């Protein structure tokens, strides 16, 4: 056995101890899964902080830290919370036809996007389903950065690269780029203390070039949590330093658990739950992300109202017990929809959910029930966002 790697020896020892071929097959699958698991450049930082880790989008990601999910949620709502989003993908498209190509690929308008502005939209398939939801940044007149979800990075990149003009260059910068989200009312003061250039006047869905120590970064305001804050794109090598500096300035590390509650309180979709390749983009209700002024891949299906018989709808439950993705929504004794996400909302003091519900059944405050396992939980149709006190669109100068 001399010369074999330690992990091979370890696997061999376990294989010999296994009682059955079935167990051996299960272990092989687990080992393959673990070996394919990616980590972000902040993985060691999370380990040092004692984070509870779990798979997400092909990465081993922090779900929560020692303080707990509710404390992390509250930090984002009233203080400053720090999120590792390095698993997200970043593509750079450049060339004289880049704007035209993106306009054809994406549901949102790109050609009229100002330099320094960013915009949310969908990458759709021919049937109008959502391949991914993403944000497009116009870096220069002929240069764009597209930020995609981790699980779709490879597929999105190939889809885009295969459909752009010959004079449009597409580069995948994901592995060289780190992304950290600093969110909450106290985040502007923290960011301003660490960056070279002042943040005064930076508006919602705008970004700026800035510097952290000796490195160039991009700082944007898109606010997935519903609070004022920033997305910081920086070289991977300086991510840990920036993270630690933010913590030393008062930011609280927060995991995906708190992030999911925050986005649900705002009624924002999560790919794989509210959005999928089989669900027409128009049903999401995000009409601002769908242009009626141009053709794009899938637009014929997306703009055909007859194909959108359901809409993404909020549900406010009567108690704290949560419902889950796939649970059935009932109204007047019949099934009218399916839950896509659910959680307990600290700001509402009750459980909330998002669900796709038949359009003719959607009426604010209409009573519903949700079949969740053996339980039938009562509630009502609710307007989104559930949380309406978010600072995300606030004047940054008031928080500096």
C-alpha cells in the first residue's frame, strides 16, 4: 500500500469494514459528492468562526454561526451583516455587439442601461422558462459584467457563449473574483471607513469603482436583503482581509439561513424554488425584469398571457409553524397552488411563505390553508413584501 494517498488508504479501510454492497455503493456516492464539493476563498474563515456548514449550489457554505440565525437576521435589519457570496459567478462580456447580444439573451433592457448602472433580469429558454436570474452591470459603453447564481455558472456561461456574436468576447471571471455582501443600516459607515473613495450619492441599483487598500474593487447597491448595503466584488486574494476588517468594524457574519429569511420577507425569488426552467418567467410577477420593447429568447412565450395561469403570491400563516416547498395550498376546499418557500419571519412574528397560486384565486386577505405533511395550517393571501420598512432604497447620505 506504500505510495497511496492517505484518502485512498482511508477509503480502503472503510470499504473493508462495510457489511454489504449496498452500503459500499452509498458510501461511494457520498465520497464522490464530497470530492466534487467546492469551497469559497472564505471557507477557512467560516471554519475559524465555528460556522455550521452545508451544501448549497455545489459549494460548502455557512448556514449559520454561533450567534444563531435570528441574531444574524436582526443584524441585517438594524445593524450590519456580512455574507459570503463568493460562490456566485461573474462573466465579463465586451465588444461592439455586447449590448445587442445581451438584449437578445436577457429579458431586461440592456441597450439603454447607463454606464455605472445595473439591472435585474432573466436568462430564458425558448419556452419562456427561467434558466437563471441575474444582474447585469454596465462597466463601460461596450463592456458588461453579468452576475449569475452558483448552480448555473457552467450552464449559463456555455449558453451565453454559444449565442453571442463573433466580435463579442465572453470571459468567466468567477474563480478570480470574490463577492462579499455587507448589508444593513450601519453598513455605509463601515464600508466608508475601509474604502478610499467617498460613497456619497451612490444610488439604488448603481455601482462605483473604488479601492480597498491597494486593490481595485466594484461596489454596488442592489440589496437582496431589503436593507441598504453593498455587494463588493474584489480579487479573491484580498477577500479574507476585507471580511475581517468588516467584522472588526462591527459587522456580524451571517449565513444562508438568515439570508433566506431576509429575502423571503421581501418577497424575492430564489432560483430552484420560485424560478426554474419549467416555470414561465412572467408568472414570477417581476414585470420590471421583463421588457415589452424588444424580442429576446423566449419572449414570445413570456409575453403570452394565456401561458401564465398562476402568479407568485405571498401567504401569511396564522402561527409560527412553517410550511415547505411543495406543500399544497387550498382554498374553499380545492387545491389552488403550491408553496415554493416558507419560513418563520422575525419581523412579522409568524410564518410566511411564497406560493404559485391560480390567478383567479389570488385576492389579498383571502383565507387559505396549506397541507404540510399531516398538518393543515391556516392563513391568508398577503401582499409582498411582507416587510415594508426596508432601507434598501434610502438616501445613502443619511447613513454615512
